[in-house]
C-alpha cells in the first residue's frame, strides 16, 4: 500500500515547485519533505522529482501526484457523509486545471466561484492556448482542461461547452490606414497583428478563413486577454478578440470589426474515473460555459 503522507509531500513539491515552499504549505521542515520524497522514490523504485529550480515531476511522479489528488477528492466526499471524521480532516485539497486565457477572461471565473463556494478545494489554474491544454491532460499534470480538442484524451470524457465567437478588430484609424484597399493578402501581410504567444493560431486561422491561404503576419506579442482589447483600441494592431470582451468597444466606435467572425468550439475534458466531486465540478463548468458561449459552432 502507498503511504499517502508521502504522496501528499510529492504533490506539494510538484505544485509549489520547490521543497521549501512545499514544506511551508505542509507545515513541515524542508528536510522532512525531502525525506518523504526519498522514501517514496525508494518505494516505487524510480525518480519522481526532477530537482531544479523549479522542481518538476517525472512521468511517474506526475501520475502519482494526480492519484493523490483523486484520493483527496474521494476523502472529502467521505467526510461530508461521515462528519465524525472531520476533526482529522486535512482541509481543502488543491486541484490543477488547464484553462485557455480567453475562457478565464470571459466565463470561467463564474464556474470557479461556484466550485470554491460548494467544494473544499483550492484551484491551481494553468494557462495554455486552447489548442494545447490537452497536452497537460496527456502528461497527467492536470485533472481536467478546457480545450479545443473534441476527441477524448485517453482516460478522459469530453463534454461540449459551446463555441467562442472571435471577432477580428482594429481601431477605426488603424483600419483606415491599413485596410483602405480592403482585406487582401497584400494589406494583411503589411498590417501588424496582435498574438497572445507563439501557440496562438487564431489570427492565422482567421486569415485562412478569409483569404483561403496562409500568410506570414508581422506580429506584436501580448500575453494577456485584456491587453488585446486595449492594444487594438490604441491602434497598435489588429487581433482576434472574444465577442463578449469587445462588445462595448464595438458599440461605442473604439473598434471596428474586420471580416466574418471565427468560431472556436470548446470542450471540457476530465478524468473518466467515478469521482463524485469531479462530476459536480463538471456540471458547474458546463452550466457556466453554456450560459455564456454560443451553442455548437458557427450558425447555419
């Protein structure tokens, strides 16, 4: 049998990124945490933590940490049914989820607030592009993710959330300066665009949708959703913004829309293990998404 005090130390080290911060979160000394990790590695016969700054998990280490997380969820549900055990409870558990930045900026906070109000959990959100959050599931770094991938990752169930409608926007002055001759391969190849990071393919996808061809786009890199809106309003470049974030700016004329919207279907993928808490969290995420996102994909 596994010693769950050792697994708790492993999960804390991987969550916090260092033995010292893990020790503080567990109210232990760093040497005690180090000893627990060493004992666990001896028990399973392989390295679980890559020491460094930051400390990261090997494949086996990540899987054991996620196992500890799932056991913690089951224990919290058991405590709710057997309150006499509550004095021995260890408090909230930390759940790691992967979310794309635009979901966090538009609809996911409502889900997070519902989860935190109803479950004994702390949320550790990892921000990734929606095309890449599924990688965190495959590597066992997170328990669930918002992703653009419809096909279930191995060991997970996929739930349709709805589609996020993106609008290519620019300030009126920027549009007059760069697109007076229309949206063409020549004008788009010369006009600076805004991108979140090197994983962000929304601008390229929209250009492909509009022109039927790919282009090399001059790019400003702005890794924040609200910065996209502010930068577009300031005339720094054009970019793809969730419709809900630019509704007011479009209405009052600070921004203009360029071309047709781009629809990006999103999915919630979570472990298919029978975990009542995770099922409740999934229901809360689905409800929050469906209250904000468009049903399906692009309208017929």
